[in-house]
C-alpha cells in the first residue's frame, strides 16, 4: 500500500490542468469539496480499472491511443489559450465583487479536466495499472488502495490548503503569473503528448 501511495503521489503532484483547476477553485473557495471529490474518486476508479486489466487492453489499441493523444493535446491547447487570455486581463480576488462560479459549471469542468485529459488515463490506467499488476494478485489491490489514498490526500491538501494563498491572490499580478504558468504547462504537456 505504501508503494502505491508514493507512486501515485509522484504522478499526480506535477502541475497539470487538473491540479491547476483544483488550486484555482481552492483559492477562490468555490465548490472545493465537489472538485476534490470528483478528482479523487475519478483517480480511484481509473486506477482500479487499470489494475483490473483495462490498461493492457488500451495499450493494444493503437488507434484508441492515437485518438486520445491528439484529442487530448488539442484539449490542452484550448485550455492553454484560455489561461493565456486570462493572463492578459488578470483578475483580482475580491470576495465582495467576485461572482461565484456556478456549481454545475464547476462540476462539468472538473469532469472534463479529469476524463478528457489523456494524461489522466496514461498515468492512472496504463502506468499505475501496469505497476500494480507487478505486485501479484493480492498485492496489486493493496497498491491500488495506496494510490487512491494518495489521490485523496493530494487533492484535499491542494484544494483546501489553497485558501492559505488567498492573500497572495488578492493581487492581479499573482493571478497573471499563475495563468502564465498554467498556459506554459499545458502547452508543454500537449507537445509531450504529440511528440
């Protein structure tokens, strides 16, 4: 279980589209529990699917991998452009003037960033599923449980810990820097998927 925890954390801690969204929602204190629950539950389900054999099945389908790769790259590039546009007109976190994001929109965005991002499948289903299956019939499920616990710990810490950054993000420049970093990361990940 400890091996799964450490391996899972090593993959999800990297800044990506999903983590950037969780951080943003945590800073804004908008629907954080929903976002954390979606991300952690999805990771647990996807790791379980990989351990159950979906990862091996997916790697045998080169067309499915190519569609996921190029579709995911396009999706990430759209998100990168959106972040770059936000950086041109940075916001200021002011609870008295900021309109809260709708719960449905936040939920749909969290689901899209989770299930439309091919990196999530590569990390959870293919990679973690493959590593877990090296631990034998019983050990693989302990590994999967550890990876799921790692996801819960990470997304909870990121989502609810982000509120400590709230004073920093009262300045538009901080949002601008965050959006530039997010845009760059998304472009790098998209290029990495295609190359």
